[in-house]
C-alpha cells in the first residue's frame, strides 16, 4: 500500500512530466504562430468550464470565506495563471526549451527566498549560498557563458522573460504554503483560475487588437487540448495535492525532473543542442539545490 509520501512523489513526478510536455507544446505553438496570450486565455477558459460543475456549488456556499481571502487568491491567480503561463509561452518564441527549463529549475531555490521574505520559514547560510549558486547558473545560461553578452547587455529577451516567469511561480508556490485555505483543492484551483482569467483577459484583448489571432486548425486544437487537460488541470491539481502532503520546499525539489524530461524531448523532437554553457549553468544550479536543501547545525 502506498504511503502518503510515496503518493505525493507519484503526484509530483506526473506533475513535472506534464509540465515538461507544456514546454515542448509551447515551443511547437511558436512554430505554428499561435499567440501566447491567446493560447493561455483559452487554456484556462476551457479548464474553468470543465471544473465548473464540480466546484461552483462549494464556491457559492463559501463565497463569504473566499471574499475574506480575496487578496491572496488574486495574487495566486496573477502569479500562476496570468503571468507564469503566458510568459513561458511568449519566451519560447525566442529561446530554446533547454535554456527555459534549466532556468525554471531554479524555482525550488527561489521558493526559499520568498518563504524568507514572507516570513514563512527561516533561512540558513546554506540556503543563502544555494540562492547565490543557482542565480550564477541562470546568469551563465542567459549570457551563454559569453562575457561580451554580459558587458553589452545583449541578452535574448526570451531568456529574460523566463526569469520573470521563474520568480512568479516561486512566489505562487511560497504563498500556497503561507496560508491553507479551507476549501477543497478543486475549488481552490477554480478560484485561482477565475482570478487569473480576470487579469489575463485584457492581455488577450490587447493581443487581438494588435492583429495576433489563432487559426482554428488541427495544430491549435491539439495544442489547446494538451495544455488544458495535462499541464492545465492535471498538473495543477497534482501540484496542490503534493504540496499539501509534503510541503512546498520538499515538493519544489521535484521540479528538477523537468530539465531531464524536457531536454530529452527537446533533443528528440526539435533537434536542440545541449551546449557547454548549459552544462556549466546546470552544475551551478544543482550545487545551489544541494546547498539549499542542507540544514544548519543550529537547525
């Protein structure tokens, strides 16, 4: 029989596998010229509609409690639904899948930063060193280990936006731990999606006004189906369940499976190359992860 921890591990492995696929599909969407905010808007609109029959009754019954916590829910919605997913899809128009997922893999260390800022957990010297090493790893990847790029600030804008996505998801994960909301996990996801969609709508409308429209063709339908069902619904539900069982810091470690899954898929599908700067950055990030997971002698 599976223990709670082992159940959480299965949830979190599946979560990272589905999210890895999200990067692959997101990159493919850029080839088919599917606008990022449009894809993200329809992703969460359909997810909302699928969840509605299972959640609206509880949400209406607990509407007063939800409104009491509306500020937290809005922040969770903006950081996870509005910002993170949209920016990942946008970034993949300009950067490699491998670079993107390596930067995203620093999120567990960044969660520690936000847990410290929001006074959720104390931080020790090892965690501080872990943050430093991980950030150096991100800088190596962004600059491609080229001093000329750093001195001339000639960065790939996709890489820079991926950093924003990285911090956004770390904040979301830390805040999930700050306060446990007394509603079911499905209803929590529904309220987060609702808040995120409110702020995503203006970005979607702006994208439309600029002439970026998705064609209703097979690539769009297949892409949308995947992002709604797997990284959209399944991963979010499994992520929330995993965190509820073992906590955000321990759950965050599983995000480091994403570079493995995504790199293999990117090499096989897109013929991307794993470069030396990827290796250097990855080693620094791994060092940061190891350091951040250590406990000081004082606790």
